[in-house]
C-alpha cells in the first residue's frame, strides 16, 4: 500500500462526482453527494481492505463528511480543468465525426463517455464510444444526450448577484 499523499488539515479537490454507495446515511443510494471540482479538508485517514487509503474529507460548502479514495483526490491548489461531462455520461455528436474520410459518428449519433482527458491539447476531450468504436473527441464536438443534464464543475455566482 502506498503511503498517504495528504495529511490532516490538507485542502483537497475531488476529481469526480461522488455518489452514495449505500453507506452515507440519510441519502438514497446513487444520490449525488459531492460534485467534481469541490474542495474540502482532510479530517481523518484510514484504510479499506488493508490496501486502499481512505480520507475522510469535510466538504464545507455542503457540510458533508465523505470518505474518498486517494485516486479521487488532488491537492486543493493543483490545477483543475472543469468539464461538461464525466465517465458514463450519455452524449451525442454535435458534428459528424470521421477517421480518414470515413464517417464513424454522424451528427446526433449517441455515444457514451469512457474517459475524461483534461490535459488534451486545445482543451478538454473525451474517449467516447460510438457504435462500437472509441474516439477521442473534443468537448466542443459533443452535446448532452436528450434527457441528460450537464452541470459545470464549479458553480460560481458573480459578486453582488442575487
């Protein structure tokens, strides 16, 4: 097991949406607990199955204490690139996508996000599965599938706005 990367009192940022796996009291299983991009403070450090470091993080904006795996966190001061989609989201191509002139996904074709690539040249991109093929697609070439919602990572309110 790797030693803990964070210590008590460290500010951390969660890199994916955290949902209730059934162990968070008072919330339905699958309910969103903390949105990706949120920051919190490490309050406790423990282990799960003797091989995974688990941090208890206090997310002060929502006043929730949530257990987080090491891979779900980065340092609070590390660069964070917001994205519209995350793993498992249903999307549609907003333009026709092709490889070497062959159409792989027509505009409007449905796909599913397999991976978020935050450090892609030119901005956020995704590995998206379209009709049995996986493509790396820039965020600008995707839209939420009908009935799906997207939400920015960090909701900001202009100072003085109501």
